[in-house]
């Protein structure tokens, strides 16, 4: 995408987010979601969504009715970044609450170790970018609250 088109695309997502964040907050309130910390050696993967506030987030999303949380995490990882992994790769790190001022939901946190960084296939419309960050360096600015929980769980599991 040429740079001016990409800039307009990103800006439109940011603007749209500020108009729809409260209705989205009501939609996801008390819902069950998943988040996945993908780890390769000392690095972890974060994504930025098109419809968002420019925050880095863990891949993941909502569970379909009757869908097991691990299946939802597996599906979301494949949809968002093209990473197709077996269920056995997903280590469960508990159920947590997101108590953001607008978005209040609970989520199952999973940790996935990969031996080498996979080629990512970002979902064109939903995911703007993905990046690997080193756990030994300060976390990037503008991160969602779930990342602190995930990094703490990862550190305590080593």
C-alpha cells in the first residue's frame, strides 16, 4: 500500500475507534476472550489492530458460543497472524480479568513457544502490524494491560 494510502487507512482506524469504542465496550462487556503470548527465545510477539488506539496488544479475541478457550486461542492466532499450531503448543496461564475503564471482560491467557520466528501472514483488514520485542529491554509504549500480566506469568514460569 503506498504510504499516503496507508497513512489514511491507519488514521481512519484511529478515528473510527474513538467513535465506536463505547459501543464496542458494551458489546464485549462480561464476554469471554483469549490472549496468546507467542514467545521465541527471549522475544515475544505483539500486534496492533486497525480499529484501535495505537496500542500494542497480544493476539487473541472472542470465543464463539460453545467454543473451548484453547480452540478460540488457536483459531484467533491463525486468523490474525497466520500461525497454525496444534492445541498441545498452548500452555494455559490462567483466567484473568481486564478491567479497563471501557472494556471489562475476562480472558484465558495462553503461552506458545516457537523454536524460530515464523513467517507471519497478517490479517489484512484487522491487523496493521506485528513486531517482536525483547523481554530484556523495556516494553514498548502504548501497551494493553494484558501484556503486563502475560510478561509476569512468563517470567515466573522460567
